[in-house]
C-alpha cells in the first residue's frame, strides 16, 4: 500500500442492508439447499463434483451475492470439518462439470493435475496417456471448413476501451512476450440448415477463454451467446434467430410465460432474442484420487497416471437442451 491509495470494499462489509432498489431473487435456506443438492453429480471421500448452471459465478466477489464456493461451504461439507475447495474454474456464463476437493490434501493433488494440463500439454500426447480429459459441447454460428482438426495457436491478452476492459486474442509470439500456447481438438457433432453447428471441443491446455477464442477467431464460428468474441456474427445473424425458432416450435414457444430467469431456465436458447452462452463441459475423465490415497501414504508416492480413472458426465443445461431439440 502507498499513501493516498483508495480501498474499495463491497457494501456488505459495512453491515448495512442492501439497497431495496436492487432487483434480486431471494432464496430461503431450504430452497438454497435443494438447489445445491440438485447440482451434485458425484461424491466420494476425496472429491465433490457439481454440474454448474450457466450464470452462476464459481467464486464470490464484489457485486456477487451467490457463488458456488460459498454455497458449497454452506451445504456440501457433510460430516467433514473442511469446506470443499475449488481446484479449477468455469466462466460464469458457461456450464458443466466443476470438481472440488473435499480436503486440503485432495485439493492439492487436484491442483497439480489441473496445473499439469495447463502447463505441460503437448500436441502429440495420445488420449490414453492423458490423466485429465475434458470434453465440451458448443453450439456455434456457421460451420468449420473441416469436420475435425487440431487448433494450436498462441493466445494473449489485449486491453481495450482505454483500459476499461480486456479480451483474449490470437497473437504473434514474436511480438508478444506474454503469449501462452493453447491447443484444442474439435469435431463436428451435427450441422443444421439454419446455419448452426454442434461441436465437441477437447482443450489440451487450460487458457482463459481458450475455447471461445479458438471457435471465434480460428474456426470463424463463434459460440452462440458469446457476444464478447462473436458480436459481429450475432449482429449479422439478426432475423435468422427468428427463422430458427419457426422450424416447428413457434406456436408452443409463444405460449410459454417466464416470470423469472432461474439457473435452470430454458430462456436463452436459439428461440429467444437474448442468447445465453452455449458452452458446456459435458464430460471429464480424471484419476480416482480417493482410491489412490487408500494405497498411499501421501502425495510423494502417489502415481495418478497409474490410477484407475473416473468418468463424469453432465447433462446439458435447459437452454442448450432446448436448442438441441429445436435443431433436431
């Protein structure tokens, strides 16, 4: 700290009630508990796995009233003295599998596994040798020229709007020192005559906004609902959104009344004017940490590469499932 520095704190720190003008959706403890329990995909002595809904932040901060780490600490401790710990992240607007360590030991092990994925990924490592595998589903605007392939380009951060915001973009490593290599495998799952394509994305590295930038800037097919990296594509899409919703469902859609936008809401599908991000972590394969620890004394002699794996699968969120139904 330096003399003259200003410190900005959340309003909750002063102990006063939040402003009554703020629009919020209040939940009772019972409703919160029911919500969190409904998100739980898997639990063993080492980890808890959540199917994160779109729109719910993973970590708390200024202006965030409800986050997954806070809810997990409140409702997912069970008989443990420690609260579940975050070991990786998902963007607020994306959804899908989120793994949490139930103790400091398991969180440390998981941190090392996810860190190895980020910093030690290689283009030529076969899937059978990777101890952590993630598979995302995304609905994109347009269609890649090839039905499958490998994207391997460096990404870097650029500041825009006179320093008010930033974004990730493909950069030239010869000109950008802070560039990070990012690798993604992709394949087409299904195409639509409306101009949409379902992709399966396998990130071999874990860079910020990697999949969103690779889809938008490398493949030229931005993810539906990604206005940050695909604003122009959404602008050009225009009336085609209406056409997509007219396929067979227009009459049924017009009859649906939505009072509030919940985390499990169908609002944001291709039948709506305001689109939610269509990016979902659908499958993850990782070592069975609980089983490995039963035969080891600690981290030093733990061989995660030789450990039996767990396969986790998360169903699509409601808005993506609706888009899938509309296009199929």
